[in-house]
C-alpha cells in the first residue's frame, strides 16, 4: 500500500512541476507562448500540435 502512495505522490509532483515550469518560463520570457495557454510552444511542437495565436472575439 505504501508503494502505491509513493507512486501517486511522485506522479502528482511531476505533473505539478511541469505546470509550474510552464507558467514560470513563459511569464519570465524564457520560452515563447504565442497562444497564452502557459504551455511553451517548444513542447507543443514536440507533441505535434501547431501553436497558433488566439484571435480576439472582438476582431
């Protein structure tokens, strides 16, 4: 039972770490994020997604 708890805590820590890295790196300007979703465009390109700038509803 302890092993399951350790694995779950490790997975949650990894996910939280990636989210914190994405937010900090894009707000500090280390990574580019044209669509403002706090996922660096480099990661989106590695996953095969095409990062596009969001268009305003007013335009």
